[in-house]
C-alpha cells in the first residue's frame, strides 16, 4: 500500500490560468436572444429597403398609386354627388356611401401587386433578388412589406380624399344635420373606424395578391384570380335565392365581409360584425401568403 508522503503540496501560483473547459458550450449560446436576432433583423431591414427602392424607382408604381387615389376618391365623390336625402330618415349610410370608391381602388391595388411580384418572376429578375438575398423567406417578407406599405400610404390619401369630398358634397344633397346627418368627421368613432378599416382593407387586398402572384408567377393570371375572388362572391349572393345561403356567403367572402368595416348604421343587420369581417379578409390574405411562401421554398426560381 502506498502511503502519502508527509510533504505538503504547494498551491498553484496566482499567475497560472485555470485549465480550459472541454464541454460543448459555445460562446454563441451565451449571447442573449436579442443579440442573436439582431443580424437577422438588420438583414430584413436591408431587404425591405431594397424592395422599396425597386418599387419607387419603377415609374409604373407611382402611376398605379396615383390611380388608386384618384379612382377611390373620384368614385366616392361621384357616389356622393349622385345620392340624395330629401327628408329625415332617408336611411342612407353617408360614410359608407362616401367610401364606395374602395371597391374600385382595390382593383388598382391588385394590378400593382400582381405586376410587382409576377413581373419579377416573368422577367427572371427573381433570380437576381434571391442571389442578393439568399434567405427566401426574408426576401418574400420584404417584398410583401414594401408593397403593403406603399398601398397603405396611397390608401390613406384615397380614404381621406373620399371623406373630404363627402364632407363638401353631401350637405348639398340633403345630408344635413336637420335630416340627421352631421358633417363627416374623423372625430366620430364609427366614421374613424370605417376610414381606418378601409385603409387596412386595401393593404390586405394587396397582401392577398402577393401570395397569389407568388404561387401563380404570372401577373395577368394572378390579377384575374384575385379579382375573380373579390367580385365573384357578390355576384353569387345575387344569384342564390336562399337568404340563409346568401348570408353565409357574405360571411366568408373576402370582399363583402371585409367591407363590413365601412358600415356606420344598421350594424345589427350586418351578416358579420365590422372588425370580424375585416378579420375574414385577413384570413384569406394569410392563407394566400402561406401558400406563396411554401411554393417559393419548394420550387426553383
């Protein structure tokens, strides 16, 4: 048996470094989550900036955005000028009447988004985009964000122009306080909700088109699919004779449900509550975006 010697073991010197840790813990795992996410966030910001640069340097973008504003506000003004309220209780929803032009402005938003996304696939520029931004999910998100932002700006101007036109025109058509119609104002809660909802509606329509155009890859076909989806359901509700089925179609259709957010009177008779209806459209847009993302990841550029 070995016996321990009586000599004391000298302590390690203060300058001697500790032995290295041989575990699997990496320094990257010690970084906080926000530090690891920061590079990805910066890459996404750069990608959005690049997509916005492509949009704003394309002359067709500004033409389309101007057309969206003029079509929406112009049709709203025409609808206000063509209406009349000769006596109290005429039953018109003045705010919704003024925002009629959104049904036309959405077509411009569809064409803009379809051309921006489908055109890039048609010309092969999508390969350049993905070469500069290898992460397809980030590139896809950036394009959707840039288009939605552009449409949001134009939609805000279009809705404000529509309400201003209604405020100026409707009193001359009998929509006066004496008949129960105060001047249109964003200070009124239902009117503000209708205005904000209309802006969001147009942006959601653009996002719906981004998803469809990414899946279809052809501008005309993508625009046709989305416009058919928007305008076909209202036609079906006129063809179907059963009131219950009419109501069900209005509850699931992207355009009738989404435009319920414009209503400021008769809310109890709506097929779907205002914000719930806008959520229905958001569901359509989310589904289209998810489909486009899945196909973009699987297919060759």
